């Protein structure tokens, strides 16, 4: 009878009670981290299971468990093995999928680490992971079973946790969005500098709406992960450093693209510290960074544009927002014009009804002409051509925005709306 009542509640939208019941029925208050290897090339991809890990506490949502706020470039679906009922879903993007549209992927195969967290199941589950191509078609999928009593599941973070300091504490994990800010390229002697940088990053994010309005819905912890060397690797300058997360510039041979490929080490470092979202601060004045949806933000802490860049990259990793700048020298477009992007702040007009149509006036010209009025530059909502790295066929919602230029003082109304909806998905 309980299962019938639960199914009825889910179907008819009785979210709060049904979600709480769903979590209690199927999960315990712990985290199952599933480590995958995504491998292949432009033509063919594979997914492999690498390792299973159990860590204390579950920092993610306990409601909206079977819903996705954004489609992402990949998805995880968890089913109870006995009932075949979907009990959890998660969406994401990966560096691997970015690489697949690079020219290098047409002549070389590579593998990338990709760990994901789900609530720890009480009983055996079936997990499906699928990757989506730029047209939102499934390019690769992998299904496997997990027995939570498997003795080879590695227990991490139960006896030791990397030293940390709480920067914002607004209460219970289940009612807040939990973020960790991690040191990269800081030696033990530089940890006070890191804590100060982490505070600056925190202040920078919460200076912006809608984060400012929802500040009391976030917990933030700074994690003092020390490195042997000070600074990070810059391959183009033949600078190689021994750092905790092995991050480096020149990702995909782009001078300012700063990432780490060592995601297992990243997650092992913060095992035992409750988190949903990750910000990595690099101890360098070199300009650069990167942000990947539901993976991590990585940005330099000592460049003069540290404040706007950490906010921009967090817009990617937390908010799933697309870049709104453009050039046209990419090998293959990430946003083909015959497909509507899943990111909420750009459109190809294939399904504009799902975007910011409610914010735009009916007589707004397409493309919307540029303005010299300062108020209109940041506040007028329209269809400005250029975005997602393409100058034609992709449109953004405002002339200038934090997701386009560092000089923009705020997120545009379209991005603010998208971020507000996402925050409320997690906390309401």
C-alpha cells in the first residue's frame, strides 16, 4: 500500500511529502560516489566503471529527486532494482564532451575521469549514465547494478578530512546549497592567503543577484589542500608545478583555459566534507579559468579580474549558463543552429518558448539592435545575435552580461531569472 500511495503522490505533484518519503524509503544519509572513465573520440565513445566510494553524510537535495532542473550534456538515472522505480536523477557536463568537438578528437582517442555523487542507497540499484551530443541525441550510454553492501566499496573521509574552515553556515545540509572552495597551488605556509582569497570569492558571488537575495540558503567551506609547489602549471611557458590537483593552463591548447583532469584526486581530497558544488582557487596571477556544469569552477585568485571571473565561472558550474561571447574560429559549433540549447541564457530560436519569451516585448526586433544607453546595455531584454562562441544564429538575452564580459556589473535579467529558478529547485 505504501508504494501505491507514494506513486500517487508523485504523479499528482504532492512534492514535499512524497520526496521526503522517497528519500527515507530508498536512501540513507550518506553519499555514494561513482567514478567513471569516459573515453573515445569524435566518432565513438565508451563509458567504464572505475571505482565506488562511500563518504559520510549526503549534502544534496532530498526533494525533487526524480526531476532535472537542466538537461545538461549528460544524465544519470538511478532505479531501485526490485521495483524498477526511478528514485534519483542528475544532469551534468564534462570536459570530455567539450573535447569531442575539438579537431584533436578526430585523430586521437582519450580518456577522462568523471566522478558523480548520488545519495547512498539502502538496497541494490540500477544506474544508467548517458552522454548527449550537440543535437541532444544519446551518443553513448552505460547501465550497471550496484549492491550497497559490496565489500569493495571504498570508505573515504570517515577517519580523516582535509583541514577546512567554515565561511558561511546557514544550517542543515538538506535545506542549503553546500559549496566547497579548494586551495590549488598554495603551500602550507600560504594557507592564510588562501583563506583570504576564499573569502573574496565568497563576497564576490554574493554581491550579485540572485545570490545576494538567497545568501541564507548557502553553506560555504574553505578547504586547505596544500601543494608542494606554489603556483600552477603553465605549459606554454614551460612552467610545471607539483600541486595538489595538478591543474594547468592551455587546456585544448587555449592559453587561458585552466582546468584539472585529476577529478578523482579532487574528490578524494574533499571526501568527508559535505558538498554539492566545487570552486577551486589557483594561486597565480596568470589570467584564466574554467567552469563545467555540476563539475567544478577553477579560476586564478591573484589576477586583477579575479572577482568578475570567479562569478562568471560559477555561473557555468553552478548555474549551467552558457558563454555569451563569440568568435567563430571553432572546429565544430557547440550549439548547432538546428537545435535549441539546453542552457537558459542562449537560444537558436528553435524553441524560444522555453527561454525568456515572457521577458521580451512582442515588437522587439530580431536581431535586437545594440544601444549606447548604459541602462539599456545591461537591463534591456531582447534577442541580441552572437553567443555560445558563434556570431550568427545564436542569440543572447541582453547586450552585455556577466556571462559575456568582465566589465558587466551584474548578470542580465535572463541569467538572473535562470539562476533564481535553479536555486529554488534546490532549496524549496
